[in-house]
């Protein structure tokens, strides 16, 4: 099992899971029926394949194994993806330094990998990918001393037999007449491994379909799904003792806890992949931050999303939030002293709908919304972002929102409404607040009104002079009596007035 075979296996496995992922997704009813196990495993193996591609051609087997394991962990998605990444780590631990890596070494590596994977899961259940991995390891151990191809082929065949039995080992699987989705993905992986060794990949990699379609809804699985709330994953840099404490904390908060990875040497800081289902996503992230630095944080809503499309308005003041709420939008509140985080925006969108329109309130919010839209697109949630450069532009966009309209048509109409509004701002300044603010506000208003305007919208801030709005409105009535005027409070600190003309 040299470096070339490892490279070939990673690519063949990624391609095979890419072909089979829809069929595997359709089996996904445990631990939650979110139909993404095949997709998650495909992304995990694609990351492993990309990692080995970055190595020079002369890299030795140890480096290739380690790159594959690290790539799988860095790209691991979902419960099954993290477990499979731990299997890769176990294989790399034994196979990487072995010379030669023959059938006996691989048999020992499969046993070690199965043990690591089971240890990573807080509450292991039978009838899952862990059961299939154990069966593969036992079959390989029974052929200790056999040739490499025979050992891997025996492991793959035993995994298939174990997969067939999973239907009767878990209530959720039996109710749907399906095998475990993660176990099916592992079988595809092992078949690809056998093919990489033999050099004869099959035309297709088999994924068992449902035996008996369910007649009644799966009540137990449905209730479990609704109770879990969110899936939280992240990468954590921390020593083992901190991870042990984190495991205890997360295990008390939720379910489906998997923590994979580890340190290169005892007592040192390692990289860990964390996955958990729970109601309070923020609590899981805060617990992780207490253990060490986090990256690649993802929060996925596990409940059913309503039909149609929704609008999410990003607001940094109570005034803007109240206006957005009155327009029928869901509101994402954030502190104006901090940049809005794309991960938090994604978490706010996931429960809303599979189609969502984001109305940001300025450049920083627009950047976070755009990143969130790209990330959510990978998860099958379509998000369109209205190009809003000033909070005052958000108001006409929200005003034309029509929930009954077609999703893209509604987003386009909102975008046109925002683009039609010319805007100006007056910042807070030292000196004579009343006179200075009024002079600068009038100058900004006159510039907006010069091309003509049917409607002028004014937003005042907390630092505005108490009579600033009154004086601005009186000025507008004098110079442009035909212009309709709307005035609201709700600008962030540092701005005394925002105005928009249409």
C-alpha cells in the first residue's frame, strides 16, 4: 500500500461518493433525517483527494497517508464525515510508518481505525457506520498474513454484510426499510479501496435502496429531529485535557457528539474536529472558545423549513429593527461596534426557508451576507442579497417586498427599489450641535433634492439635536413642497442623520 495507491484510492473514493451521494442521501434517517450524509461524505473525501494532490510527486507513503488523514479531517462534514476522517487518521497512524504496508499491517490498521472512530463518538449506537467499520476490521483480522488485496476485499465484503443487518438494529432504519446511510458510504469507500489495489474499478458502486417504503410517517424520528435544533461543527486547537472537559460539557448539552482528531504527541496542542446536535448553538461555540481557538464554524438548522421564501433584514439599531419587523421581515440584530459574522447570518437564515432574501444595512453587513449566501448555497439553501450600501436604502427594499411573489422576482423588485434611492449621511461632529448639524443636514438634503424627488426618507440618530428633524422637515417643505416626507429614528451611533431620496 504505497503512496501511489493511497492517492489513487482517495480520488477513486471521492469520485465514487460523488456518483453515489444522492442515493446515500436518500437513506439518511438517523440520527436526524436531513438527507445529507452522502453529500457530507463526498465533501470529506474530496478534501482528502485535494490534500494529497498538493504533495510533490516524490512524497513518501507516510506523507501521503498523513495528508489524506489531515485533508479528510479539515474537510469533514456532518457526523459521518467526521467519523470517516477519524478512520483515516487510524489508518494513517499504522500504515504511514510501515515498510512495507502489506496485508498484515492493513489488518492491524483497520482494527486501530475502528477503535479510534468508536472512541470519538460520545454515545455509540449499533447499526451505524461504527458497526460496519467493526465488521470490516474483524474480517481483516481473520486473514492476518494474507495478501493486501485479499485483506481489503474481505473487509469490504464483510462491511456489506454488516450493512444489510443495520436495518433491523435501529428503529428509525427499520421504520423506513433502509440501511444506515453512513455505513453505506463506508462500504463505497472500502469497495473503492479494493478497486484501487486491483486496478479494476466497477462501473458503479452499489448503494442498497429501501426495502419497504414506510406506510406511516416516522413519528419517533420526526420528534427527535424537531427536538435537536441545530448541528454545530468547528475545528478546535487545544490540548487533550481541554478537549476532555469540552466533551463532558457538550455531551450534557446535546446529542450525536463526535470529537475526532488529536495531538501529534502527548500533552501537546492538537487539532480536533467537533460535531454536536443541540438546541443552543451559541452555547456549543462558547464552550469551544473556552477550550481554545476555533475556525470553520458551521451552524445548521435541523428542523423542517416552511414553504415559500422569507426576507432577513440586518439591523444594528432598535429603530431599524422595528421598521423591518413591521414590514414583515425576520430581523438579524447585531451590535454596531462589531462586524456582523457570516456564520451568525447563516445560522439566522437556516430556520427561515429554503429560499431567502437578505436585506443588509451597509457595506459590512453586505459583505457578511454575501459570504453567508455562498456558504448556504452549498447546503441547498438559495439566498439572494439586495445590494444595500446605506441603511436608508433598506427601507424602500422592504416596502416593496411581496411574500406571494415569485422568489427571484421579489428579490429583483427589492433590488431595484434600493438602487433607485439616492442617499446622504451627516456624521456627529464637535462644536455647536444645533446650528452645525442643521447646516450640514440642509446642505446634504439640498443635494439630494436637486434632481427632484417624490419621496424623502430621513433617519435620525441618538446624537442628533432634539429639533434637527423638525427643522429639516420645515426646510424641505419650503424648498420642495411637492416632496412627500417620512421621518424615523434609528441610525447607529456616530451618525446624526441619514437621508434618502426617490
